[in-house]
């Protein structure tokens, strides 16, 4: 058998020549319809379950200097946890805490500036915590890092920015804050 004869042989004898083309077209059509239905479903959710915007501003921010909580006067959604202390014992874990009083969708934001001259034994670690669970960890001590995100928080939750050791970061450049974005009807 010569090579020219093999080149002219069809690879699949069992199906007509156009059958493979129509299978990918069918897959594309089904995928497009599924995507459009998903988009329609999401739009309907936002139409029938709209987010209630917040009537009064609720903002809290800690640092940079002066290192104290700055909270909007009419804020009823957060409360400063009394355990927050800038002069803790050096061996204790250092954290800035806030208690949530009102359930809702919150944005947490912040910046952590590592102290690059720190060379002691404790490894650099900054945690954003919700109650006892860590929701974000920063371990890179070579650059300024952002902390935060959008989170669903409930009344009674405690949010804390926790440092491994208080000399691992620069207090005059590090800060974090939180503000209530919306009151979704599905948050209980």
C-alpha cells in the first residue's frame, strides 16, 4: 500500500462527513442557552430580592496614627471591643478587635506595612479573623499588603486584625477599617 493511497482514505467510515461538525454546534447551542438561563436567573434574583441600602452610615477605622478607633457617631452597627490595647505585653498576640452589632454585608479594607528591620524569632504573620476563624492571612514581610474583602457578618461576630508580634509592622502606616455596605434580606 502506498502513502498516497493512505492519504485519501477517510478516518471514520461509520458516520457521514458532516456529523462531527453538528455535534460541536449542538454543544455550543446548549451551552449558550444554559448561560442565558443562568444570567436570567441571576437578574430575577436581584429584581425580587433587592439589597436594602443602609439608611445611616456605619464606618469604623483604626489607624494610622493616632492609633485609636474612629467610628461614625450615629453608628449602631459596630462596637469597639474593650480588649483592644496598644500596650500589650510583648509576648502576647497583638490584635485590634471590633464587635458587629448589626447583620449585613460589610467591606473590610486595610493596609499592613511590615517593619523590614524586624529580625527577631517570631515569623511575620497577620490574620484577619472572624470570631475564631481566620479569613485571610498575610505572610510576606517584604512589601506593603492589602487586607480585607466583602463579607457577610452577623450580629455578635468579632472581627480582628491580629499580628504575630507588635514590632513586626509599622504602626504609623498600618490601618484597617470596616463599613456596612447593605442589608440583604436573606441575612438573618
